[in-house]
């Protein structure tokens, strides 16, 4: 990627990613400092996992936002920087599903195999290339999802090896872009895509699915509000006024 053709937010994110990699060691992350100075010191027990791949879906057209959401600033950091930070805190292997031209400077990129089919096309491409059985799929525009919640999902996936998907479902419905998929789901996704079906949640009836319902979320100490995303400038401004 030519620096001359990159906007300032992209350059800042490239610098953040470079600094992050300096702190990454082959045996895992014992301590990582973000640009804001936050320290993750979890040890190997709760550190990034080797048998898990994290995929950030960043290939949307961002029509309602009017600009690429990945590079939108929220509380001093781009949404992509936040998503990468979160993903690297749980997985050593982090990849972006989107355009290589846009994102190759930040992490390995996976491009859709069956193009222009929305998030299901991104999930399909991710799982086809994944080297691991367990895979976190995370939308780039959900900055309120926490490390603790992803750890909870991982625990549920490990406890339900028969489930092809572990997915939350709150008052606002399914959250398929903050979920864990086993590689086998790639076949289900491909059959649906080739049949012209793009809806993700309709496929959950075709596989064994571990559903994390609203009551369970609340019982585990999580609010469904963590899934709210930023689709429009108005939503972004409202969240900025509310504060991080």
C-alpha cells in the first residue's frame, strides 16, 4: 500500500499495528500496551489462543455511514484499531475479511470467494481459509464488545464441541457477527450462497447451534447493549456524546 494514497487515520492505524507487533512474542502475549496505555497482563491461561483464529469483517460498503466505517474515529481510535486490539487479545492469528488494497498493511487479509453476498460471504471466505477449528467472527463496527465476553463465548464453544456455531441472541435478535464458528460451517454457508440464500440466521437450524440467550447473557453479567453498532453519523455522534 502506498503511503501517499493513505489517509491520516490509516497511517495512524499502521503505526499502532507496528507497535503492537513489537510486543507480540512467539510464545504468546504476556503484556501488551495499547496506544492509550492500557495493559493486558493475563498470562498464558487467559492470553491469546493458538487454536483459535479471529476474523474481523470489514468488507461492508458503509453506505449509511457515508465513509468507510473501519477508519471512522470513536473516542480517539478507529473502529478497525479497536477491533484489532480486541481480536489480538484472544487469538494469536487475526485476519481481516475485506479488501487487500485497503487492509493488507494492518493484518493478513481474506477476500470473498463468492462476492457481493454480504456478511455470509465473508464468513464463508474466512472459514475456508482458517487453519483452526474454532473461529471468532467479529464485525468491525461493534466497539462495545469486551474481552471478557469473547472469553465467555470461547468457553461455551469449548464446552459444546458438537456445536457448529456459538451465537448470542438478545432482545434485538441474533448476533451472528459476534459469534464463534467451527470450520464445518463453511460448507453450509457455501451451499446457501450458491442457492442464492444470504441470510445467516436461517442456517442455524441446519446445524447444531449453541445459542446464548438474553437471560444467560444477563446472568453472566453482560448486557445486550454490547452488540450495538455504529451504522450512521447520527449513531456515531450519539455514542460520542454518551462517552466510551
